[in-house]
C-alpha cells in the first residue's frame, strides 16, 4: 500500500568530481516495518550522498513521509514550502478515503514539517505519547516566562527533546545554533495546559491540523 516503505534510485552526479552513481531516495518510511531506518531518520544520514569515487560528502535535501503505525502518526517532511498545499491534499485524501476509516478510528495524527529538526521533534513528542499541540503551547509559555526572567537573553525557538540514553524529556531554548538553556519537562504543567486549552484545541480539527507550530499557537492564543 502507499503507507509502506517506498524508495527509488536515480543517477546523481558528484558536485566535486562529476562521477555518476546511484542515489537511494525514500518516498515514504514505515518505521514499524523498517526499524533499521530509525538512526538514519534521526540524523542527516538518510539525506547524505557519499561519492564512492572521490569521497566527497554532500547533503541532498528531499521530502518524504514518515509513518509510525504503532504510535498512529504520519509526519511529512518537506523542505520546499510551495509543495505543502499538494501534500496537505494528499494527506487528507489518505484520511478521508474509504479505507481511511482505519486511520480515522485509530486517531491518527497527520503533520507537515519544513525542517528536519521539526520532524525529529514530532517523533520525540509522539513516541513519548504526548500531544504536540500541548507541547507547542508549553514552548510558547516557557519562552515568554524565560524572557521575562532574563530580559537580555535572546531566544528564537524552543525544541522539545528526549535524551536517547536517559529517556529524560526536556526543552532546549535556542538562539541561532546556540543553546541558551535547558528546561526539564514538567508533567503537571503539561496537564494544566491540556485542561485549560483542551476544549479550544478540540475545536481546531486536531488530527488534520497539519501544521502545528509556533504560528499555530500564536493564532490560537490571539483568538482567546
């Protein structure tokens, strides 16, 4: 089916020595069927080209669908925003078609992300059994509170992260590529936000709320 792992190869010319070799690109990854691909997904390895002639390494940034049937979510990583409308259409088609009742009944979450770090974050969130909408609200509040306490600090974004070895959940406050602070995940705070915003979030068609990010939160909060 279209929800299994699919890939294709195409000839790629090394930008360094012009040697041509096959490059393997994934259209979709079903991580339950192919768990061995997980380390490639959670790094840049899946999108890396290594020339077997001169040893040159380069990054090949293409989009693909990440599908986790066990934890019932699909995240489409697409670095080209102009393709997002078509992808949204495709995901809605999967959801609303006749055999899509399986996904509807299971409560599948469908998301589209433009950055690799966003893909990794969604995987961390959903694997931890959390709601990414609540996490986005938490990030919004954490950033605001932190900047109130440290007015001279610069924070552009907050990333949710789960440490692979310890399993510890935390938020990383970032300025450009620098880490400004780590804040531990607080389950009580999460539950409070879920309680306070639950009804409002339900009104926003949750499973097909394809873009759940900082802009989504700002819109939600501004409507209050």
